[in-house]
């Protein structure tokens, strides 16, 4: 699937923060179908049982993918806070394996946005999926001291033009 544009990365977010020493440093792409996608890998230090990523880390990625789905139109001015998240674990998420995250808006109202997000393996099999509801809020209502330009400073150029599953 073709990449339309790329989203900015933050400083300290666990999922996308480029300055976070223990974070995943995931990068997010707006796709031609209106979804957001990220190719990423979990690490061994994020395990629960051997060879498996902790479910809470997978849920955190589902939450981030849902939020990032709000920015697929190229505008990062819509913000929100998670009010509910439901996660279903379908198959183990192995660490040190290429993965793809995908998120899409399901419902958008004046007050809330509902998203569906998935973590998939390279074959396109759903490993984890979830539905997340966000209460829409202006940035200054989330944190009056937050400067969005300061928090999301990184736009990392690369040559990724498509994100596809193996055939």
C-alpha cells in the first residue's frame, strides 16, 4: 500500500519518542486508504514469557496507533485522551520479528473519536487488535504547559514509499 505522507515523532513518548532511551522509536505513515501504519520490531527486554512481548506493551502500541489514526489527514491539530480501550490478543507477538501496526478511524463525532488498531506479522496475520475511544480535547486542556511544536519536533525523512505484507 502506498504511503501518502509521514507523521512527526515526539521527544519522549514510549512508542514514538526519538529521545526516549527505552522506547520503540516507531515512525508512522499516512496511507492511501486513510489508515496509519508503522513497520516496527519489539525487543527482548519487552518480554513477558520467553520469546513473547508483554501484552501491556502491545496494548500501548494499539493505543498509539489509534491516536495516530486521528492525524491521517496530515493535520496534527486534533488531540484526545484515551477514555476506553479494548484489546484482543489473537496470537503471540514475538520480539525481534518484523511487525506492522495499522490504525483507522471507525467513528468521528464532535466529542469523541473511535479507532480500530491492529498489530500484524509480515504475512498480514492479526496478532493483536483493539478498539480505542478518545475524548477530543484541545492541547491546552490536556496539559496547559504543553507546546506541541516542542513535543513533536522530529520529521525524519526516509525513502519508504510503500508498506506491504509478504505474499
